[in-house]
């Protein structure tokens, strides 16, 4: 058996960033930049007002002074003239500050009367003026290569006058659930059958990580059907099988795919849940054989599929461990790295990880209720309540 850290390193080393493509800005949320995004404009492109009020010279804005209003500057319709001593221009939020003005006085601090305005409160220099380039300037890098774009990023880059972006192609992940006992939800089941549920969580995880799914469905437990995966997944960037990774007469992944060009890198990881995991190549395509047990599938996907997708997208933002205090004591750990399902509770404003009493890897109800996985290193000593431990948040 190899360590979790060694497995992650060997899996991610098998991938290089994928090719890039140009995508309209409106379709880029969730995509990963393949080139720096550079602003094509300055924002704001000119000094603008941050308030509705009057643009004027600060020296004129003394309490009790009355100024002549020589025009207005609505947003999108700049005042064409220049403000001189004793003059003011009615201005609105987002409008261009007229030439000659060096402050904006809020309308609440004035009294208007026809074409004149009286100052009720003295102004300050450059008050309520957003300088040109306050946000960003032409040529400035707004987002760097490798960044996965959020909705906020997309708005920023659109403001930078970028109609399209160069992003990584979405990696295609082929998923095949193996097992004669598996059926789809809602389908009549024969005696001994169970619902195939793991693929749904895996599909959602892949999509959320920026990948695309090629669903190969349920594959029967026979050599011919499993061998056909090679042809059906020929265009995939990664093949993930669910089940068939452990020892047993019905575990056919290695036997069926060997003649199709499968070469094994490693099998078995010193972890719980998820010990029986296959990694290798089917021809030129990396293949991950995850255990079929639902909780094991999810934990392995979180630890290994997610970093593989990040590597294909040129990102390094894989899972990051945090820490919390234990809500209850834990015994010493054995030889495998343990991932304990737990809820996060708050005590006096501090996070505590409260492990479930039962950690059976078939119990999806507890996985769904969990907020995090407590990470216990091999041979970790017993830990008392209140001890600080590493956790892997699940994003609930």
C-alpha cells in the first residue's frame, strides 16, 4: 500500500494542462483562465461623481455662499463647458465631473432656487469624486492564468472591455459504474439488487470542479462489457470506474482492460475508507478505479479526482485542510490514514468537530449530514476532547 500523499502526487503527475479555447465572456463563469486577462480600458475612464449634487470649486463652497448654476451633467451626458469661480453644475451619480470642478457637494447640503444654489455646509477637496482609474487602468492584469472565474470575476472582466476570454478546455471525465447488482433509481429491482447512487455525487463533483461528464452508465460484471469501456471512452481525458477495484472473483477491471492496453501504476492506498483504488493508464488515458462503496467512492473522488481535474485545468487550488477542536475523544489510529465523518458545531464562537459514532462506509445518510472529514494520520495517538485536529471541509 502507498500513502495518500504519494497517491495524490502520482495521480496529478499524470496530467498536464489541457489546450485552450476562446469563449464569450457571458459563458465564462466557472471556467479556468489559460491566459492573463488584461484590461482594455481604464475604469472609470474619467472622473465621475459618487453622489447626486453639485460640482463646483472647493474654494467657492463656503457655508452661506450662493453660486450660479450654469448647467447640468447627467450620467451619459457630460457638461460641455468649464466651471469658473462662483459657478456650479448640477451633477448626478456616475456623471462626468466638469472641467474646473474639484469637489461635489451632496444635494442634501444645499438649497436650490432657480438658477442658483446656496451652500448649507462647506465642501472638502475631491469629496465624492471617483478619480479616473480608481478601479483599474488599461493594461492592468485583472485575473491571472489558472484562476477559476467566479460571477464577480466575469463582471470585472466585462468592465475591462473583454468580450471573450481564453480558457482551458473542459476536461471530459468518463464514468462507468460496474456491477450486476446495480440498478438506476426508480427502476424495478431483482432480488439482491441495489440502487447505483455513487455516480450522481461524482457527476456533481466533476461539474462543480469545472469538468464535463461522459456517462457510460452501468456496466455488467463480464469481461466483454468492461473491455468495451476502452472504445466507449476513447475521447475522455480521464476514465473513472466505480466498483471492481477490490479482490474477488467478480472484480474484473484489471482482467478485462489488460488486453485493451491497461497498465497498472498502483493498487491499494493506506487509507480508510477507500483502500482498494486502482490507478493506471488505458492506452494513453489515465484511469482511476474507485471502490464501489458509496462513501469510499466520494472520499476517493474528493482526494484524487478533484486534484486530477485541477491539474488538467492548470490550477493548484485543490482541497485545503483546516483545523478544529475535537468535540469528543478519539482512540489511537491504526496503520491507515482515516477520514472520519463529522459535523461542525460551535461552542463559544469556536469550531468543534463532532465525529459520528458509526463510521460504516456504506452509510450515505451520515455522509450527507457531515460537514467535514476529520483527517487522522496513520498511527496517530489517542486525542482528547478539545485537542486540535485537521479537517477537510465538505462545503455544506
